[in-house]
C-alpha cells in the first residue's frame, strides 16, 4: 500500500527524530538549558530554544508548543526595541518559523482552524520580508489542510502557488528549495490520484522524481518510485508496478531506511498475492513484518500482518492466520495503554524535577557570574579610561573625515534615487496611457466601476476593454507575474498581444484568445521545458458580453467570475493554470456560455484584494468575505460600489502593507 504522506515543511529547522530520547539527547538538552539560563544575548537564547525544540518536537508536542511560544515572546520583545534592519530580519524570520511549527502542531491534532491561523501569520511575515522559500512552505501547509478536508480545488491552487514561487526564483534555488519543488509536485500527484486521474498523477510524480534525481536526494527518489509503482498497481499494470517498487526497495536498502524497506516489501507482496503467488507473498510479508517490528513502525506492522493474515487464510494455515489477525487488530486499535500512561507520568514528573533543579543551579551560576562580571568590569574601567582618552582624539579626526565622505556619497545616492524614481514615474504615465481610457469605457459600457490600486508606482495588474460590432463588448482583467517594474513590463507585453489577437486578427472566441496569448507569450519569452525558470505569464479573466442575445462567454486562467443575481452570488471558476509556460502543460482553455438576466452584475478581480492581510486577527481577506462584500453592495449604484470596495479594502488593510496590486471591475447588465 502506498504511503500517501503529504509532505509538511518546517520552515527553518528540519530534523528527524524518534519518540524516545537517548542519553546523548538528554545531555544535549541539559546543556541547552544552561545556555538559556546564562546567555547574555537573546539571539543565543533563541538559538538554544530552537535546538532544544529540534530534539523533542516529535516526542513531546506539548513542550514543542511551549518552546515555540517562548521563542515568539523573546523575538517580539526585541522587535519592540527598534533594532537594526539586520537584527529585525533575524527575529522576524525566527517568529515566522515558530508560527509555522505551531501550525504543524495544531494540524497534527486535527485542529485545522488554529493551524490555518498560524500558517496565515507565518505567510504574512514571509511576504513582508520577501522570504520566497518561507512563502512556499506556508502555501504547502495550507494546501495540505485543504487536501485533508477533501477540498482538492483549493489544495491544488495552493500547491501551484508553490511551483510559481520556485520558478520565479529558479536562478537562486538552493537544495532545500529544489526539495520543496519536488515535494509540491508529489503532493499534486496525490490529489490527482485521490481523484482517480492516474495519468496526471503519473505525470507529476515523474516530474518530482526527476528533480530528486537531479539533486541526488535518494530518500525522495525512493518515495517517488514507490508512488509511481502504486499508481501502476491501481491500473493493474503489475509489471511496471513491480519494476518501480523494486527500484524503491533497492534505494531504501542502500540508505538503511528500514521503515521504508518494510513498506516496499509489503507493496511487492501485495502484488504477488493478487497474482496468486502466495509463496512469494508470504516470504515478503514476513520480511516486511520483521523490519517493521524492529523499528516499531506501527502502520507498517498493521499492513504486513494484514497481508500475512490474508495469505495464511487463503493457503489453509488457520493458526498462523489467527496470529496475524491478532497482531493486525492490536495495531489497528492501538491506544496508549496503562504502561505507556505510567511511563508518560513518570517522564512528566522527571521533567518537572529536572526543570526545578535547573532553575536552582542556574540561579546559583548567575550569582557567581554576576560577581565575576563586577570584578572584571572594574578592571576594564581602570584600563579603559586611559586608553579611551587617546582613542577619542584619534576617532574624532577619523569621524570628521568620514563624515565628509559619507555626506558626498549620500548626495550621489540621493541623486541616483531621484533619477530612478523619475524614470519609474514616467513609466507609470506610459502604462496608464495603455489602459483603456475612461472616455472609451463610458461609451461601450452602460454601467460599471473599476477599483484599480497598484502596490507600487507601476503595476502588474491591468484592465482592457474593446467593443466588437454593435452589440458585443470584450472585457479582460489581467494579473501578470510579479508587481512593480517586472509586472509592468509583462502588462505592457500582454496589452500589446491582446490588441494584436483581438483587434488586428479578429479572434473573439474567449478560449481561443487565451490559447493564442499563451502561445505568443511562450514564443516571445523563449519559454520551454528545458528552461522551467521562465514562468512569466499571467492569470486573467476574459468575457465577451453579447447584448443582443443577453449572453456572456467566459474563459479564465486562475481566476473566478462572480455574477450577482437577485439574492445570490454565483461563482464560475476558470482553468487552474496560467497563460504562459507551466511545466509544458499546454492544455486547451475551456469556455462557458452563461445566460444573462437584466440587472445582473458581473464582477472580475485579480487575487490581490482577496489575499490582502488585515483585520483584527491579521488574516487574509479571503473568498468568502469577498462574496459577502458583493452580496452587500450589489444593488447600490456602481460608483457607490467602487467606494465601498475601496473603503472595505483600506479598512481591512489598516496599517499593514499592501502585498499585491489590486484590480476589481463590476459591470451591470
């Protein structure tokens, strides 16, 4: 059976562990406690807490939670003291890591609401400090929660955000980032497998495997081979399944992964059982069970004993079958027994005693350190006074010269910044000129509003409108890769391509416009599967309103179209891939024809509004609040709606930084 373990990221400290702490680990913890009690600098204390947490996070979730909250408390105290930019960045990154770890703790407990709250906090900090790898980690963990809840569409959207981030920073990918990309591809494969889409599952597992092979990460290669084998087994292709299971087993034997070996042997044994080769199945099941028992892997013991029970029953071995069935039931229904409870209580009392003793020892040590520090300080004062008088004169001379040099450098930098800002402002005027003018919009649209608010001076979001014939109007809302100057470049390219495709070439089928856009972007930017770093492209909503037929044709890449009708808000989701290169996945875009009613209001938006952090809990605005906002203002005049969207956004954002460009458009039919 496939171990469909969704891979969860620990942002900043990734370790492996076992439930029981060794003597060596206990000694390490004692040493770290000494550091916590005696260290002068908070950075040393925080690092000690992190190392301590790395040792115990598997065996003691309660202490894991306590340590991470303590880390956050210390870091926040330091951030309140207005430290240097470098120190601020250090403590912010540590806080983000602890938020992520607390989210994992709550997720393991099944408390998804609390887990999402802490993942959101982690994501916000990572966005503020520009930590792309941390953002990918948050998206992965949020995706896992949606996956566990069976919300495959949302999970898939978050996993694809991970790939988009990694491809944006492809030139600077580190080993951990490449592992993260492979993990995301593997998680996408699991979604497709859960949906019964074996072809897509194989495609993404194969991509994951290739990255693991590229970085020579053997544990990941073994997982991918095992997963591919499982898919082939589900399809009844036992030859391919055995081939991939064997590859997985050999790697796990090579790296000494006994738990993985037990899993691979069980999977191979299942195939031989299904083929009626009970002798081989029995032999493999016994080997799997022995390895699983050796390392105390409860899940693998359960699976191996279940296989052996089935084989023994089919081969007329009732005594052995009963023995295996009892093991299977014991593992399946295993709970913490009285002996384990007693051991946990003893461990808790032992921990409390050691903690109290450590406090006493640390207090004594602190008193000795203070006494020694006072004597040392008196000596330093005596020696330093004489030397200081000499140094003051030397430094005064050096500082004066340095001041003159710094002043000159500052003037040069200010002048350069002025030129850069002037250039970007000029670029903004060019970009604004490329947007559809208000005069033209007023002519072709009966009643509409646009809320357009770039994050920086120039924007990666834009809107585009064109009248076709007497009764048709095409409207696009586009969100290009990146924001600021890079996003603005992509928006200019995309605007030009829309004009060329629709106006010059007269292509007005919305799905064909998106397909042509994708092909021309790939060609213009020289994107191909050998240069997967070129993920530049855009998400967009494209609609064609036919006033005479009262219909709307809709196609979208990564966006959702909302229609307010009577007392409800209808959602129409687009295709979950961008206009541009996406792992060579050049699937056709789909289109929908929607019958309109008089009084309908059509809403289109980029993702910047929905993903803005704010509110009293500093969370993302989210899709549900966006729908409620539409429902609450749909009957108002369009200009009032624009003001309502503006007020709601800025009230929600509060003092937080705007994280992305904003483009929302509403059209009343």
